[in-house]
């Protein structure tokens, strides 16, 4: 008979609170007590969730294509992304969409979007306060929203873009509110009015704006990702109808906006507390070099993984650490633990981009984008966006931290986010950078 790995004996309520309020100390205490694999029990889940951190176990998990979605994803995302979202489909339906949607996200295609990111940064930086503290995270959010609206949705009409940005901003803000999430769980569990109902008018409004964009691209395809979705064909023929394209646009927005903004906020938090790294990066950016910039992004995503879990529900048994986990078990890499293994990363808690100068990160020991057949579709896009935005900001502004203490990890929706929004003080660059 198979037995799950041991885990904390505390009741599920306590484990859930520790995970929600102090995720890093919870994970570290599990690592100390149980090692590479352990089982946690969260409130609202019928069965334990097994967490893994050894690269071999993670490879074993991610290389089986047939495993299903992790629990809870549909409940949380369906109202926004819609039923045909890539994030929610499984099996052949998922694979067919993935094949259709992958080409515009291919690494080589990313150069085409660099100027959109540069322009979005330039516009936002203009409005930054000078010489007084402000949180950089919200600015990263408006930059990444602007980039998605232009590169993915391809909205060129300024008035329509402003309307969409305003409404999407409101939708994203309300769905990330903890109060709303609790409300949804409570109404599902005990009945009563659905708190998401009041978002329906907003969603209808957004859908109408998106429908106009989709209709225009059907007549006149352009360079944006929406155009490639409109013209793409499934392998067996046929295309995505307007309703499905709407679902995929909302999926790309939801999956790609907050994540990339948070990755950037963490990168600044790390850079500002490591002046030698920042100095080297600024010098390399000024010289037009990209190698160190790539290493900084990789190291930042290692030490501050934005998405903590990317799990699967097993479709077949999985053997890990002497345990045989049966089909139906929920299993996830604990990305923080995988990224801070001393056997893979000497001085694992040090911010040292140099570790990635000689060799690229190892596939299953560096998993900020998950892995296998559900690996992040926008990984190349996100890395490009982070590189270009970092370089452009450092060319335009000198940044100083507001406090000496590093940001605490706070959970925000499905992400690990800097609790204070990464507060900085900015000044215009002097003679070295372009006019700010
Ligand atoms: C730093 C930024 C980002 C991080 C850390 C991140 C992380 C992730 C992770 C962990 C997953 C789940 C992978 C798995 O289960 O194996 C995922 C899925 C996904 N991401 Fe990202 N992501 C980022 C940016 C983006 C961007 C910019 C886009 C698109 C514009 C995007 C689109 C997607 C999509 C569509 C999926 C679902 C893939 C599928 O189910 O097949 N992501 N991402």
C-alpha cells in the first residue's frame, strides 16, 4: 500500500494560516522536519498536497503529460478567464490550444515586442516622483498592463486603450482582494449571493471592447498576438471562435500581467540591497551588454520565485523519495525550496547573478515558470519584458532604497509579492544616461 510522505501534524486551519501569513518560514520548517518531500493539509482540500523539492522528483512529475490540473484552479479563475481558457483545459483540448498559441511566444519572435516595452517604460517613468519615496510595484503593474494591451491585445486607439486599461485595472484589483476571495469561498460553501455577480457588468463592458478588437483583426490582421490567434488554425483544421479568443486574451492578461510586474519589483528590491551587483548591471547596460542582465533576471526569479506552486493531480502513480504516490494525489514542487537547495546552489540565499554567467539554469532545479506540457507559455516574453524594462529604467533613473530591511514575502492572489511594494527614491540619471 502506498503511503504519502509525512507532514506537519497541526490541524489544516493552522497549516493554512501559516502558509498564507508566513509562507517562507512554513516551508523552511517543513524542509527541516521532513526533508525533500512532505505532505501538507490545507483548509478546503479533501486530501493532502505533497510538496517536492528534489530536481529528480520534479522531473518525474513534469515529464508525464497526462497529469491533470491542480485542485482549486477552476473555481478561482473560471469567472474571469472563461471555460475555454488554456489555464483550465486538460488533455487533448489543452494540447491543441497550446500548439496553436505557442508560435507567437517563441523566443525569436520577442525582439519585435522590445520597442513596445521600452516605450511603455519611458511613458511611465516620466510620471515618477523625484527625490521622495514611492512604491515601485504599482508602476511595474501599469507598465506590464500597458505592454499586454499593446503587444498582446494590439489596441492602438488611445481612447479605447484608456477605457480598457481602466476597466481591466478595476477587474484585476477586485479579483486579487482577499475579501472577495473569502467571499467566493464562503458563498460556494454555504450558499448566498455570489460576490462575483457585481463584477458581471464590468466583465460585460470589457467583453464588448474586446469583441470590437477581435472583429477588426479578423478583417485586418496586424503584428500583435491577437492577430496571430485570429489567423491560427488547429492541426486538424478550424480556428478559435470569438468567444474562445476572448477567453485566451483574458488568460494571457491574468497570467502575464501581475506575475511580470511582481518579478520586476523583486528584482529592484534585490538590486537595491546589493550595490556591487547594481553597479555592475548599470555599467553593462550602459555598454549595451545583455549577458549580465540575463543572469540578474534568472537569479532574481530563483531567489524570489513569483509563483510559489505549479502542481498537478496525478493521473498515474509517481515514485518519489521511497514513496509511491497513487493516482489522484495532488503533487506540487515547492518552488522556493527547489530554488534554495544548497546541493544545487552554493550559498543558496545569496543574490549572486554570477552563478548564471557560466551556465544557464538547470531545467528542473530552476522552475519559476513551472515545467513540462503546462510550462508558462509566456516565459520568453516575461524574460524579455523584464530585461528590457530593467535596462530602460536603469538608463533613465538612479534608484535608492527607502529602508535597509529587505521586503517581506507576502501572498497576493497566487503570487509571492513584496509586502511593501518595494519603496524607492528616484533621481534622474546624470551625464551617463540618455536625457530623462
Ligand atoms: C515573471 C513572469 C511570469 C511567471 C513567474 C510565470 C509563471 C507561470 C507558472 C508557474 C505557470 C504554471 C506552469 C506549470 O503549471 O507548469 C504559468 C503558466 C502560464 N503562463 Fe506564465 N508566468 C509569467 C509571465 C507570463 C506572461 C508574460 C504570459 C503571457 C503573456 C504568461 C502566460 C502563461 C500561460 C498562458 C500559462 C498557462 C500555460 C498552460 O497551462 O499550458 N505568463 N506561468
